[in-house]
C-alpha cells in the first residue's frame, strides 16, 4: 500500500516539522505492517469498571422503582376494596342467606 502526499494536503507552519518539505513525499507501508493497522476504539484497552458500576446503579434504580410501583398498585387496590366494602354496608363480600344467619348467631353469642 502506498500513498502520495502533496504540499496542499499537509503542511506545517510552526513547530518541529517546519524544516521538512512535504513536496513529493511518498509514504509506503509494507504488506506485513498493513495487518497491524487497526481502527482505534474497537476494543476496550482497560477493564470498564465505570461501565459496570453504572450498570449496577441503573439496575438497582430500576428495581427500586419497580418495587415502588408494585407496592403502590397493591395499596391502591387495598384502598379500593376497603372503600367498596364500606360503601356496600360494611360487608366485605356477598354472603348467602345461610352464611348471614350463621354470622348473626355468632354475633349474638358474643354479646
């Protein structure tokens, strides 16, 4: 692989490379060196501890929010059952006539 670099493509106005002329410079890369060329950023150079910590915090946050949502739904359903029970005359569920007679006998026995 080879490439031609003209003076219009790259020039140095100030610094270490100002003394070198970029006119008619040719850069050659041997075939063996071309295999060593790799795009940067495709792999992790170090172990991503920050990423792992961020994922753990995110999962904990989602778990707490989910628990809160489920608890809120359970409390709302319990409140609705309690209000429905009070609105129906204090009886929490519908009883048959024989069950009501047994309940009334038990209440009279307690008094």
